[in-house]
C-alpha cells in the first residue's frame, strides 16, 4: 500500500474571491485515497495563501515530517500554486527526496495537466503517433487565398428580431 502525506490550503478562485475550503479538500482527498488504496499518514495545512510555497508553515512541516512516505497528495495542485515556475521549486525538492505527487481531483487547466504529466510515468512517455510536420523537405507550404470569405451574421442570432 502506498503511503502519503496530505496537504490542504484555502484555494481562492480568481476574481470571484470564492474559497475552496480545507474541509472540502480533506473530504475529497480521503475519498481518493480510499479508492486508490493510499494510506494517509499525516495531514498538513496552511490557512493563508503565499506564493512562496517553501516558506509556508504547513509545507515546511510537511517537508520536515520524520516518518517515511511515498507521495504528497493534494486535492488539486492549486492548493500550492497555479504557476509552474513556483511549483517547480517545490517539485525539485520532492524529486531530491524521491517522492511522487498526486491530486485527488483532475483539473483540465494547463498547469494541472503539466503536473499530471510530470508525475505520471505512463503519461510522460506518450508521444504523437506521427510527426506533426509531414513534409520533410523543409520547403515552405503556401495556402492559397480563398476566392470568397463567408461570414455568419452573428447579429441575427444574438438579438431577438423586432417586429
């Protein structure tokens, strides 16, 4: 059975200011761990959002945790940051310790997918079946200008017609 330490931190959603609370994150992590056969050996959290991930008290306590574990588990990577540059500092520390990282919720934003690919060996090796550039002679490909451009009249579809 894999072992993990779990981390939660209030996640502030963009301009709305809504917060994904720590208790909600804990519940989703618990469910994910149960389904995936992961034993959570410790929980860490931070109340305040600070972009310097390694300076957060909860992250420092997580990294100082003395018992062995296999991975760090979050509800979503946003609990740490939405910036890959910021996350890489934390992930390099995990790499140095031989630890994996996982999320209970799969998000489809660019950062979440980069993190998912970084820590999932099966995804890291996926490559396109064929090269993106089919023409190998290096010659420029020209696209002919169309004889006529057709545009939809979006004003007819977006406004109700007046009698």
